[in-house]
C-alpha cells in the first residue's frame, strides 16, 4: 500500500526562507521508505541550515540552495556524531540545486537577519484535523 505523508492541500507554512518550497507533503516514494523504517526524518532549524550552506561553500566552493542545505546540515550532524563515537560510515546526501538565486537570503543570514522558527504544534494539529479519513 502506498503512503503519502501530508499536512493537506490547504496547508501554507510561514515564509521562512529555508522552507521556501512550501510543499504540504512528501513524495510517495520517500513516504514509503520512511514508513518502512529505511530512512528517518530530521528537522533542521533555519540558522543551522544556512550555517551548513556557508561551511559547504567555504570548503567545497559550491553555493548550495537552502533546500539542499538541510541535507548538508543533517550530514554534518551525522559526521560529528561519528567523530564522537568513532563509528566509521559512508555518508551521502543529495545536492539538489545551487543557491545562485538565493544570495539575498545568504546575505540576510550573514547580517543576522534570519531567525529560527518552530511551526506551532497547534497549527499542525489543525491542518491534520482537516484531512479526510482513509480506511
């Protein structure tokens, strides 16, 4: 059975930049992999996302799109955890886009104008309450 995790078609997240795609759900393939326990979901705050993007640009010479910086930040977290535990892993992430159209947002980050934002749990529950019940 195919699953798709969503907050509903009428869900509209706030205008934080690192979450700017504003998509209300996840693809069926990713949802199924999550459902089967083959991957885990990780939430990365906006400031950590941009910090990872800046580090990646400095070390790799690539300015990544903020959406890709979520994956970069999660990979950095995992690498730091491996350094602490001594565990050896091969870490992969998907660099899905460049940040050439996001330079204003990087500039805002570097000027300290961006903030972290936790979407209110009540708003999530409200969106989920409007979803149709499926057998």
